[in-house]
């Protein structure tokens, strides 16, 4: 599996795209992927389905967001983190 990162400034936000060419997320799971306990890898004993939920919570706690940008067999999976750019102590 290949993983690629891209960091850009979009207005007052920084966006970090994380892309991979692994398996796509099944349609029936797309609406729940950021919920604790949701995983398409249930056969793995050590998988608790907390990774995306924790990442989303951390992004939201810092006034940002995390969302699924792309999910298809041709382009792979791309998640986007968005974080506000803060300038100075009062920013």
C-alpha cells in the first residue's frame, strides 16, 4: 500500500490530505466511519475501531475537521484534515 501526504493553505485554513491506494470503504460504512467502534477490519483482534473517531475528535477539539474526500477504486481513499491558521496569541 502506498501513502501520500499533501499540505496546502486554503484561505485561513491548512489542509492536510492523507491518501492511500488500499481498499475502499464499503458504502454501508461511509456514514459511520468516524464513530467509535466502527471498523471494516473486525477480523483483527487488536482493532477496536477508534483511530478515525479519535482523529476526528482531535481535529474538532482544535477548531478543525476531518472528512473523507475521496473513496473510489480508481483514486483510492483520501482523508482531509482542516485546521485554522492562528496568528499570534490573540489569533
